[in-house]
C-alpha cells in the first residue's frame, strides 16, 4: 500500500474504497423492478378509468332524455287588422285669437281662466259710451234727412198736380224730382252711418264666436286697448270635436285612397306617448293635397269626438290608422315565431316532438301575427326555445289552451278540436 506524502504538520491517511460486490448489484435490480411495477400499475389504472368512462358514455347514449316542458299555442283562423303607425299632433278644428276692433277702456272681464264657453257667451266689455254718443248723432241726422225727403216728396206731388192744370212749368217738376232723389241718397248715407255706429257699439261687447275653452286671462279691467295694437284679449279653442294631424308615407297612399274612393270609414286610434293607453278613436276625414318632398309624406287629418277631453290641443300622440282587415288568416302569438337572420320558423309539435318549420310572418297586431306555413289547429311551442331542436321530445304544458288540444299534439290518437276564434298563449 503506498504511503501518503508527508508534510511539516504530519501526514494524512486516505481510507481504502469499499469494493462493489454482489449486494450492490441486488439493490439496483430491486430499484428497477419497483419502477417497472409502478409504471405498469399507473398504466393499468388509466386504462381502467378510460374503460369506465367509455361504458358511462355508452350508457348515457342509450338513455332517453326526459321530454322538455313547453307551453303550447294553437294556430287559429281569424281576422287581423292592417295598421299604419305614426306620430301626430292634436290640432283643434277652430282656434280664435280675439282682438279689439275699437279703441277704449276695458270695463269688465266676464270669463274665468280655463272656462268652457258657448257661442255668444260674454267675454269682455269695453267702454261703449263714446260710440253710443256717435250713434245718437247719426240717428238724429237720419231723422232730419228723412223728414226733408218727406217734404220734398210732398212738394213733388203738388207740382205734378199743378202741372196737370198747366199752372207751373214742366221744368219745376223735373227739378223737384231730382231734389227728391238727392234726399233719398242722403237718407241712405245716414242709414249706413247709423249701422256703422251700431256695429262699433256691438264691438264694445265681445262674445265667444265658438264653443270651446278659453285660455288664461290676458287683459284686466282698466286696461286701454287699441284696434290697431294687435293685443290679444282672449283665446278660445274648440275642444269637441277635435282633430289629429299625422304624416302618412307616400308608399301607403295607394291603399288608403282606394278605400276612401269606396267611401270606407278608416278608423284612427290615438294613444299616449308610451303607446299603451288609448286616448280615443276617430275617423280619417281628409288628406292634404300635396306630398312634403323633404319627408316623402302627406298629412292626414282624423276627427275625434273627444267627449272625455283626453286629447289636448298641440299634444303629441301615437296614431294607428286601420287601412284594411285580413279575414280568415292563420294567427299565431308573435312570441312563438323564432328568427335566424332573415329566416323565420316555428317549432310545430307533432307526435310528442317538435319539428322545425319555416314560416312567413305578415301583419302583427296586439301580440298576434298572421303567418303562412302553418295550418289552423296545429300546436306550436311557445317557450323553452333554448332547449329545443328538431325532433326533440316535449311535454306540453298549455296554460290557457284547451287541455285536449294540447294533449292531441302529444297523443295523436285523440281527436284534435276545431280551432276557434282567438289564440293560446302561455
């Protein structure tokens, strides 16, 4: 055995290395065997789990899913209106802004603000004393000239009698005849002056020219008004009846004019801003005589009785013009119609399952839509659309629908009832 190098501080001995014998080889073999066993166990567990998952998937594929509960709606045969919707303005038939025709002092205001007045009811009085004095003068002039005319006619009769006896010249009679004509003209002028002053006196007593509602008070007693000042003394607006003016697209004029030429009454319904509350029903009475080139519309006027005064002048309302009524068409709830882009379809319930069927929707009114592609009496799904697909089994829960009609869609052995008026909605 070699000796380690020595140094000043002594020597360091290196221990001999242990020999690699049979025990060391057996340890490595056991390690490899454990690793292989672990890999085999893991692989077997994975394969077993995969096999179990495949069995569960196969079992699930063999299981029949429960039917989807849906609400059914029966396609009905009925009538539906064709409406044109628009926004209109309530416009009174008559609105009178009353101004003074004479100069003077306001002595009385007879109306109350917002009062309903009848034609001829007093509104305002203006001091009429100056005009009555002028009228009295005109009446005096008329009486004087009437007496002068009577005297001239009396002289004319005497002259004619004298001329018959050749007592006077014929020229004298002719002059008297012309004098009578002059007096007649003077009397006529006096009568016109009297009538003019009577009108001026009448202007001092202002009355309502129409039936309607008077607005807020604009003058008070003691105010001086002028005939040329343009001051409005009162505004009276007719409330009953009242009209609504609304635009109609030029593309819709053809059907409307065709109905009007047949003397048909086109109903117009007025609703509030939300379009939910009805304010009244009226009738289309006139169309404007030209189309507005900036909007491509023509104005229509509908008249309403407005007995409950629900329509107020200058109010904005939603209007629905009934242009036509479709009779004997197939109707479905609008909520039952599904759309995929431009295509429309419904889920028709047959033999306890739904079938996708394309339809062509038309006019819609009050939640109902006219459709082509579905026959009256057929039942369509009206709920649970997110769970439906072609040939999916369903269980009909038709709220509000006849139970036997809904059951007939599931059990075709039972007779299906005849569709009546109306429709079934969930």
